[in-house]
């Protein structure tokens, strides 16, 4: 059995394909995110364009096709999701010019007119570099290297 591009055990036509073909609407932000990834893999840029929230969309279908011309999408990993809040965090891997890259994103989705739409990216919290001799941020009073930095 050929798995769907998003990694689901179902075949593409039974999973993301039915959303991309317009047979069904994605019921959750996670389903929409996976189907959008599958649309990138299958180069269905019209679907990606159509599922992008209109008020945050500032490009054309042709722009999508051009910007993804040399990218070959090779894997999707869902890190976290909250269907109620409309947030999905993921890593999408792609190959370009012989190198593999990771696109990590925290996405916001919005529900309007009975459909989910991709709204845009949310910022990741800044990660701070803690030096070994600094106090541990957990509040133990110990140096970082003797506490959580072990």
C-alpha cells in the first residue's frame, strides 16, 4: 500500500487527495496542514493558494510554482497541534540542489465560512543560550551545569 505523502497509512487518494480534489473539506487544522504538504509534494499549487486565508494571501499561484520549482519535498513530521486553537507545529523536509533542508514552522489556521484556512506562521519563542556557570533557570539556586545542564 502506498502511503499518503503526509505519512498517513491510507493511500493519497483516500487521504489528502480527497481534500486536494475538492471531494471533501479538511475537518481540522491538522488535516488541512497535511493536505497542504501533500499539495506541495504533488505540485498542486492551486490548492495551496485556495486554502491560504484570503486576507493574508499576497502572492499568485504562479509565484508558488516558481518559488518551489527546485524543491523536492521528502518528509513531514508533526511536532505538536491544537485543533481548537488552530495551531500546528511541524517540520517539512525537502531536497534542493543535492542538499536536504528542514522547514520548521508553527502555523496558525482560521475557520471561516465552514472551512479551515492557513492564516500564516507564528513566531517561535526565542531560545536563550545559558552559560554553564549561570544560575539554572529552573530556580533551584544551583549553577546550570550542576542542575538541568547535566
